[in-house]
C-alpha cells in the first residue's frame, strides 16, 4: 500500500500538494502553484525524481534540525520536508518519499 498526494487550495487561491505516508504523516510539501494543472505537474515531477540519488538536498534550519529538499534535474525545488529531530529520522523521511511517491494516488481536498 502506498501513500497519497493531496492537492489543496491555499487561502490565496493558489494550489499546493502534500505527499502523505500510509500512516497519514506529511513527508513532502510543495511550493504554491497558480493553477491546479501546475500542481499536478509538480506531483509528476516528484514521482519522476524521487528515485534519483542526487535529487535530495539535506539542510539544517537555524536550530540545527535537519530537513530535505527534493529537486528536479534542473535544480528547481519540487518540495521540502518538515523539520526532523535527528538525521536518522530525516533519512527515514527521504526513504519514505522514495517508497511512497511512485505509486501514490492523488486525492483532492480543495
């Protein structure tokens, strides 16, 4: 069983999506898109790039909490994770994106 992508409308009318694991936890959040079709293209980009070894950029916030950014081949950010309590937890998050993204269904919560 795979996770799911949820497309939703932000307060300003733009679209975004979350990739959720089977347990419902958000593992990746997209940027905002002006059109729904652009969000759908972003989901396809997550599916296409999640398996690439160099697609994940690891960072830390100002508190030292690790997180990751998923990038397309051209270097453009596709989505980013929440902040994690440890590097190991963040690595599990990356593994979860790799596992869930390819087969995740799309759910609309607009």
